[in-house]
């Protein structure tokens, strides 16, 4: 046992903070210091600055842990040495080995202190707004909040101390952290649409980072994660999923969380969302001169009323209601967790990639048309679901193909049912939700396009009972695919362009493979035919068709063309191809996001004629550049010597080449070669040969 030293906890904390500031200053200015000394031809060994920076950092972290021990001992009346006018002195061990020996005891005491502080704060009620009364604080609001802040700091100081983290979790620390949001909100109150102060969101973020470190403890053995820790987030005290959601909103990004933890919390949040009476307030359209209209949510039983977010156009001004509804969107715990989940591919696959009723239910939840906020203009809230769906079902690299395939099967099975639900909206729902969420539609289009070869190979022979994923193949019947396509195509050129690019890349990859070229092109042609036929079923307009082609071209220019060597289809084999295959999902995410923004808003409005039978039956010609690209890559045809429709660096052909007379002339000449003609015909026959495909919308 080393020596004990009498210290003032506050002064030790100040010393730790100053050492940390010094470390940051040395790290920030170190290169400039070294440069100056070299310019002065000094004899000082400037290489020591880097070592000194690390040493100061170690000293700062050690001093922070001493400060945590000192404050905890003071809090529990242990180790008191002397009370002075300037503060209390506490006896603490100075040797870090002895400090670390107290980690478990310190963690358990701090978990209990956190519970006490939260319990005390929960008993303190805010004075009614506008009453003019001051808050009576019999339980020591300032002291409780100071304890919460100190423990947050200690939790982060011990991020590399598994003994502390395991003991904190075992003592119920995660369970208490899961209560934090609502307790802090109770003290902060609601101001417009703001339900937490900036200090409170910072505190929640600190606890979230600490909780995240806890979930990286080993699952078994010494200092293992306590089995109840995850349950504290999936079944929190009082079923308070809002506070859990705030941990993920203000905490680490999704890629920093353990996938199993994130998928479990994501599932629990979807379960919670499904049980809510209302996720958003309804909107009443203006009916001049009788009513100016506005949001109506006073008695709808929505989760947001517990936060003091009460939209009501009869009681609030339009501006006030706007702030309240913005606050509802900003504080939606389901959106917070889905946003986090959509940053973690492993968690997304774990959520949706199991052949179980649970994964199938979650797939349906994410396809729900209510991931939107009604209002004067319907606001799309489906960015998180879009990312989760895309990441879950589009990675066909060998390591993840089976899980992604199962996720795709679950999603495509849920899509026709959701189409029936969406089409069956009552009059009120049609007024509130005028269209299907565009982000979700884009995700569904990308997933369908990713599995285009499988779908084209099985759709004509499979019945509904054969649907599913097994033995490396996704099997979906034609009726299911048609309804899924109709769901994402209706009034949505962004989704159509996402499907186009996904199919385009696979056609190019198939044409580049001489061994399976014609068979795969026939399958892909069949999927392209299904896509075009679905357009006629939803009365896809010529204006949307123009928008789609423009977005497809922009998508290609901004995403595909910039990848060296081009991007292969989603199925990858071999180390190099796996690396490229993993880019597939990211390409769909970035391209899909851009297609939903003003960057891709090409706005071909005006004429609304529906795509006619003649146009639809010849739509296969639009994929000729993709076939040409693959044939060039394989050496089946010679690359063009000129023409800006071909990039010799990436060996890619622009999809807009169909409108280029030089490409048309080159392609007609290439078709003189029998093997090229066979490839073109294979795709065309796949597109047109199905006798059930009329292209007339019937």
C-alpha cells in the first residue's frame, strides 16, 4: 500500500483539467514548435515534444481518476482529513495502483449516488409556467445536478478501466442512465419546441459515451458485461423509451455501438412505436373563411404530450405550433435510434436478417407509410429507415450475402402487404399522408435492383409459397415483385432512378462475364420488363420518365463514374471484389440521398401523359449502354476510339449514350458480331417474352 495524501477534490480536478489543456495545446502546436526550433538551429531534441505530449496526457488521465476518487470519498464521508474555509481535505491514495484498487468500490458507490440524485430531482416539481413562483428546492437541486455531472465525468475518466465499468453496470448504473432524459427534462421544462437545455443534452451525451464503453466489455470472464445491462435499454424503468432514444440521439454515432446492442435497442424501439396511439399530430387544412387550419393534437394520446409538446391551432399561434411540431420531430426517439442504426450495417442486418417472425415484423414497421409528418407540406421522416433497409439488404459479399438475402426476403414479403395498407387508407389518412415516404421508396427500389438477377431468374416460375431465401438464392414470385415495384414507383422518379442504376450496374457486370453472360442478361431483362410493366400499372407519366432519366444520368455522373475501374454488381468474389462489393450499399445510400434533394431536382413538370404501350415495350433499349460497357470490359468488342459517352479510365459508358448518335452508330456496327447480337437478344427476350406482360397497364 502506497502513501496517502490530503487533497482538496476541487483543486485536484482543476489540476487534471489544466494538464488536459496542456496536452491538447502540445498536440495542437507541437508541429509548429518543432518547426520553429529547427529554423533557429537549436540544440534541443524536439523529438521529445511528442513523447512529452503523451506523458502529459497520461498524467492528466491519472489526475482525473484521483479527482474522481477524492470526490467520491468526500461524498460518502470517507477519508476526511480536515475541513478548512477554502474546502475539505480528503485522504486519497496517490499511487495509481492503489487508486485502481478502489475502482470497483468507487463505481458501485457512484451508481448508487446517481440513483439517489435522479430520485431526488424527480421529486422536485417545476412551478407552473407563468405563475411567477420560484422553485422550492428542499432536496437540493443544485447538489443533485452536481452529482450527476461529476459521475458523468468519472464514467468517462474510467473509459479504459474495465473493473470500474463492470462494477458500475453491475450496480445498476446503465439502468439509471436510461432514466436521465426525462428527469432532466422535468427540471428544464419545455420552451417552444425545446425540451432539454444545452447542458442537459451535453450530460446525456456524456452518459451515452460511458454506457457505450460498458457495452464493449467482454461477454464472459473477468469484468464481463452484466447480463441485465442490455435489458436496461430495451426494457427501461417505466418503459421510458424516450430517455433511451435521447442516449442515442446525443451519444456516439451508430458505427461506434456494438451491433447486437444497437439492433436490440432498435427492435425494442420499433415495438414501442407500434404501440403508440399517435406518432405525429394531425393537420387540419384551412377552410376559409371559417378556419385558418393548423395542427390538432390536444387529445390524440401522442407520446409528445408527456414532454409538454401540445400542438393545438385553437390555443397556439401558427408560429408556436410550428415550433412545437419541429420539436416533436427533433425529439422522436424512434427517429433517433433509427438514425443511429442506419450508421451501422451489422446492426441493420441483425435487425432484419433473420428468418423469424420478429425480423419480418420489423421489416413491415420500417416500410410503414407513417414515417412522415403531416402539415401544409408533408415532411418525409424516413431517412433513418431508408438507411437501415438499404444497409440490411444490399451487401452480397460472401461474408454477408445470406443475412442480407434473408433481410431482402423479409422486406420484399412485407412490401405488397404495405401497398395494400397504403392503398386502403381511409379519407382522413389520405388527407394526412398524400404519398408514400420517398426515402423508404428509394430504399425499396435499391433493394429490388440489388437482387434483380435472382428476381429475374425465379419470378416466372415461383409461386407465393416458394418465396424466401435459401441456398444462396432469393426467390420471389412475379405478383409480389410487381406490387413491391408499384409501391416504390408511384409518383417517385427518385426511386425509379435508384432502381435504374442498380440494374444498370448488374447488366454491365453480367455482360462482362462470358461464361454466364446470355443467361444472366435474360434474367436481368426479365426484371427490367417487370419494372416497366409496373410503371404502366401506376400510370407513370412521361414527365416522371424525363425526371427519372435525368436523375439516373446525374446519379451515374456523381456516384458511379467517379469510382476507379467502375463499380461491379453487388455480388462480389475474391478479396478485391469484396472490397468493391462493400461499396455497393454506400453507393446506394449516397446516390439515394442525393436523388431526394434539390441537387437532383431536375423538375420536368408540365405534360402528364402516361407512358404508353409502345414506349414501354421498347424501354429495354435504354439499357444498351450497360450491355455495351460489359462487352467492352470483357474484350468482346473493341472500345470506341472517340466519343464523350465512354470513359477509357473507368471503362464506363454513360447511360445517356442512348441519345448520342455516335453511340448509336458504334452500337449498330458492334451488333454485326453474332455474339454481341446474341447478348442484346438475350436481354430483349427476357424483357418481352413473358406472355403475361402486356405493357398496357392491365
